[in-house]
């Protein structure tokens, strides 16, 4: 521990106990560091997989890859495990690596101020303040539910909830239900609720491109094999990794390759939706990949049910007991389910983070949210983001990115924890050059030329969410922290 800290203060504060925060905590522990705490505002670990309990919630990256590399799970029951199984996996990891005693549940980060004199962060929570050498923000890129700005949304007198805050106490059976949004969550829960409800009106702004989902259950024999021969499971994981990784060529190097994926998606739609009018409404008019590509085998069939209506007229307003579209049609409903995604670009706006010389994070980001490698921000020493700006993916597992970032952060923490350094601050010029190049690459990739609006973009149409290359490149670039890129102060 560094001498400027008081005994009893944690050397590292991690905020969030999802895949990222737990991954960071586990690696600290494995490196022999015990002086850390994890602040988690909820009462359990799991993040995304604790919160999203809607029917049909599952990962869309194969579970053998969408899991920690150091903790393979031979018992995955499906190629794409459902929410409960992934949540159980994370709980298992927290227990196995003895992270739980480090977690302060029900503790929410409100703000943090950096003290230049001591090289420490004063972390403010709903339960008091903590002083620490280093602060790791693992608060989740898709955590705060976003609601649409539809007039009258607060006037609705029926039942209303967001997919990430599903009310399982409300029985949908026999109800008239409006679902707003057709993103990754909606396409998972619509097929599950459609057979139960009396009527389902699905309000679509933009149709997603949807590919077949290569899902299947994993047989007990395969599970036994994975358990008996761990190398086999590693091989399986690698095969999935490289298959997904190859797709980056279409996203970035040769966007025309996406035409191939588009052909597969069109055929999928043709096969599953015989009605040409419904098919027309479900056919996107933008290049595949510029918004998140979705995978499903049961979404289109659900839309062909007689009790399901796909509404493509924009919503004009919500009334006490109805949704009204711009063409003036009023659809009476008992419940509205918002499948409208999350606050992404503005995910940190509610946090009051103050760095060197009183610089507020909000001010530092007034021209756009950016970091170096998605992890560090100039002027905010000893502060690390996990899945920060431009480290999201459209083609592979976020857990891979998390593990690369955790390893990078550990390197930055080493001199701080040894007491060799007081502050580690990325150089502003390094961050600026990095982001100029990153944005130039993004403009050339499918997200820049595809001509669509997506949650990847900020209000100026700049992509602030995605990493522009392969995950292998990201892994290489974060493998070694280059001290010359940082101001390291003793
Ligand atoms: C429905 C859904 C499906 C997804 N499927 C996939 C997939 O298949 N593949 C993939 O790669 N990615 C997927 N993702 C993205 C997913 O978010 C990431 O893969 C990963 O789970 C992110 O982990 P995290 O720890 O960064 O964030 P989270 O899991 O969101 O965890 C953040 C944690 O921080 C806590 N927290 C937040 N703010 C505070 C605060 N101020 N104080 C204290 N605690 C706080 C939260 O309570 C939460 O527990 C999916 C996302 C969703 C929503």
C-alpha cells in the first residue's frame, strides 16, 4: 500500500459486479492483491444477467466464448445459454474466487473527486465516502433502461415496464399488449409472450436484419467430454472465436462482403414469412451490420400469428389506455412493454466525476465521449473504465474485450500498488491521436457508410460505442501498457 493512504482504505475501488467488475476483482485476487472493494448498488452480483429476466433472455454470442477464458464451463446446456444459466455462472465465479466478501452490496457510486496532492480518489456513495488510490468503473455499457420520448408516456394508466425491469408478477395472459421497439431484447421476448396474450401490437421504427440462430442443446455426452478433456473445450472455444472474428472483415475491410450476410438474412425472412406485405415491412433499407445484427429462429414466425400485428406507422402519442399512431388509429391496450434499449453514449452523465484541476468528466467529454483504448481518459489519473467508449463490439464477445482491458488495467495498477507511482495519467496527445485514427477507421467501415441511425452513434452521428477492428488487434494493443504513453508521477 502507498504511504499517502490511510490504513484500512482500499487500494482499489471497483464499481459494478457484472462480468467486468467481477473479472477485475478476480484478476486482482489472482495477482495477490487483497486491498480492494467492489461497490454494487444492487443486492446481488450479475449486472446484465441479474437485471434482464424477460422471457427468452439469452446471450447471442455462443456461451463457450461468452464466458471467462480462465473459467470454462463444461456444463453449458445450450449453444446460447439463457439468462438464469449465465447469472448462475457469474454467481459461481464470485464464490469460487472468493470475491463476495469484497463486495459492498446496496452501495451506489454517486461521484468521485481526484486529489492531486495525494494522488487519491475520494469516492462518494449513498453510504458515505471512501478514499482510494485507484478507481475502476465497471458500471456497464447497457445498464440504464432508456424510454422513448413519446408524448403522453406518463399518462398511461395500464401496466408499463421496460424489458430490463420485467414484472413477472403481472400476468400477461389474455391481455392486449403493446410492445415498443424491435431490438435485441424484443426479438427474444416477443415469441415467448405472443402465444399467451390476447393481442400483441408490435411497434417498429426500423426493422432489424436477422440471421438464423445456430442454437441447439449441448448433449450430456458433449458435456462429459468437455469435462474430461478440457483441451477439447478450449479448441471448441477457439473455433467459435475465429468463426466470429472472421466476420470483422465484412464490417471493416470489405463492407461489400456484407452482401453475403444480407442474402442469408433475406432468405431467412422469405422462408419464415410467406405474406409479401409483412415481409416488405420487415425488410430493412440499410446495409446489414450498420445496426446490430440480430439472430433468431422464432421471431418472424411469431409475427405471422393471427393475434400479432406489426405496426410501422410512427407513434404519435400514448393516452390513458391506448397507443395512437400518426395515422390517427387508436389501439386500446392493457400493458405497454418497452423494448427500447439503454442509455449508452450518455451512460456516465449522471455521475459526478471530477479529475485533475477540477476538470469534470462531463466537460472533458462535451465534444464527445472518448478514451484511450476505451480505458483511460487524460486528466483523470488512476481512473479506469471497463467497456468504456469505443470498446464495444458488433461481432464477438464483450467478455473477450473485458479480459483484455482487465489485463491492461492490472499493468497500470502495478506501480500504484507497489508505491512506485502516485499517479498514472494517459497523455492528452496520445488520446487525441488515437481517437482521430479510430474515428477515421469507423467512417470507412460499415457503421459509417451504412446510412442508418443506431445506438452506436451520438447526437452528431459519431460512433462512440464500437471498436473499429478485430478483437485480436485489440488484444495485441492492450497486451502491454506502454509507459511512454502515460504521465507516470512518482
Ligand atoms: C439483454 C442483453 C443481452 C446481451 N447479450 C450479450 C451477448 O450475447 N454477448 C455479448 O458480448 N454481450 C452481450 N450483452 C452486453 C453485456 O452488457 C455485456 O456483455 C456484459 O454483460 C457487460 O458487463 P459489465 O460488467 O460491463 O456491465 P453490467 O453487466 O451492466 O454490470 C454493471 C454493474 O454495475 C452496477 N452499477 C452500475 N452503476 C453503478 C453505480 N453507480 N454504483 C454501483 N454499482 C453500479 C450495476 O448494478 C451492475 O451490476 C448483452 C446485454 C444485454 C442487455
